[in-house]
C-alpha cells in the first residue's frame, strides 16, 4: 500500500527513515510499509517505561534516605531534665509521614525489578514472534509508570518538607531530585 506525499516540502532527515525500521519514506516521497511487525515498536515503549519506573524508584529511595538521615541527626525541642533534645525521628508525626514513603521506596524498587524481568520475558517472546503477552505488559508498564512517577514527585516534595528549611538547600541534595 503506497501513499504519495506531496503539497509540502519536508526535509528527508526529519522522517527519521534511517532510524525507523517499521516504515520508511523514499526520496520520491512514497510511504513504504515495512515487513517488520508493528508490535515491535511496543517492545521499545515497554523498555522505556520500565526504565522510567526504575529511575523513579531510585529517586524516591534517595529522597527518603536524605530525609531519614536528617530526621535521625537533627535534634530539637523537648530537652528532658537538661539532657539532649529529642531526635526529630522520634516524633510520631515525623514517623507517620516518613515511614510510608520508605515503604513506597521499597515497593517501587521491587516493582521496577519485576518489570525488568517482565521486559526480558517479553523480549524473548518477541524474538520468537510470540506477541501474546505484549498487550498485558504494555498495560502494566503504562499504568505503573503513571503511578510511580506521580507518587515519586509527591514523595520527594514531602521529603523536602520533612527536612524543614534545610530540605530546600541545594546542599541537602533534595532540590536536584525533580521527577
């Protein structure tokens, strides 16, 4: 099925025909469909989404680590009988805000590892021309990418708040963790 492209001039390089193996444009402007199955494009998309989930878990882990260390080292308020002030991490409100983020960091890490295993399995199946699991994996990666990146962005902001004003200093390492 050939289609002619006319009525406009487009730089041939912009079609990315050198990089694209699914379809190509000839120099005459004809669109040529490749023999490569279109489902293979989803394999690349699954890989990218899997990497995004893994990167989100790393960013969240780093933010929670910074907030936990800060909470363990920082002391304020409530000196008992002239002794040292209470560690911030000992306050129940700090724990109730920080510990769920720590649990999410672990959960996202495990989900990222599971998606890596799933991608390896799908890749092996694609090489054998078995596309049966691709729609399911596509749905998993799309949903988990959305959930993990949104939750990670919110959690990094919460970690900044848990560190007080120090969380906004560039020396804390938190401002560079944008997701």
